[in-house]
C-alpha cells in the first residue's frame, strides 16, 4: 500500500514540530517522493545523521509503504 504525502508530513512534523516540510510526489504513484525539510533539530548534525533522523521519524515506513524518498534537509539560517 502506498503512502500519501500528508502522512509523510504528519510523521515528520510529529518528530520535528518546528519543521517546514515540502513534499513532492515524483512519479504520481504514492511510492516515490522528494522531501525538503527545514528544522533546527538538524543543527550540528552531519547530512547522514539528519537523514537518519528523518527515516526514524517515518516509523519504519521506508522500504515498505514508502519505496523511495529523495531527501533534502536544511538548517534554518
């Protein structure tokens, strides 16, 4: 079963309440998304750590309901 963009956004905002989240469905199939997430929580973390934080926020849906997610994580200025 595919995952809707609003569910991805909900899970991310639940983990990072200050986050600004922009989700794009890349293939129109609900399985391939791009996400731009801006949050203070990423400050001082490496890009790998930031992405791991997002994957953790998705609560095991990566590789299951969510097949592919191109991530861009940003620390606000």
